[in-house]
C-alpha cells in the first residue's frame, strides 16, 4: 500500500507529512519505513492520502449516493451497510428504528392535521410540552 501511494499519490503523501509537521525530505529518513506505513495505512478520512485513494468520495458520499439510487429505483441494497466492528447488524435482525414509508401527499396531510391541532390547542391556551403524532 505504501508503494502504491508513493507511486500514484506522492503529492498527497507529501501534503500529509507536511501536515504532521515534517518535511518532504523526512520521508524514509527521519520517518522510517514503519512510520511511513503507519501514516499511509492509518490515514484518516480527512487526509489527502485517503481523499485520493477513495477518488474524492468519503463514506457519507457513498451512503448518500446509495440512498438516492435506491430511492430512484436504480439499485437495491441487498444487505446491511457495513458498520464498524461490533456495530454490524445481521440480516434478519429487527431494525433499531422501525419506520413506514409514506407518500409526500400523506406526509403533507399529517403535517396539516398536526398544525391544525396545534392551532386549536393554542386557541384554547394550551401549550404542548411534547410533539405528539396525531392521525
């Protein structure tokens, strides 16, 4: 991986080394091979190395693209999105947050009813302390 980054994304590696307070000339001199491997393999999401390795796309960009493609009917996600170790849901596990899909018209109608109910309560001098779904 270090060799690939040196060959393909040298400028990004130099930028990340500079951000760490070193100079380009410190690569493989002051910063030995183990240091350089740690910088490249452990590159965080906001580093230049990670940006160029991922083609400018971070995890959030990929998830948003998946959501938009799924919503548009262009693709279908067939398994749960990979999560960090220990947080991965298994197929068939219940969702932590259950939700039903609804059309925009239905949502607009529910919002209209909620606003109407809030106006009625305000006219009676009642101030709701929580937001309750009314159907």
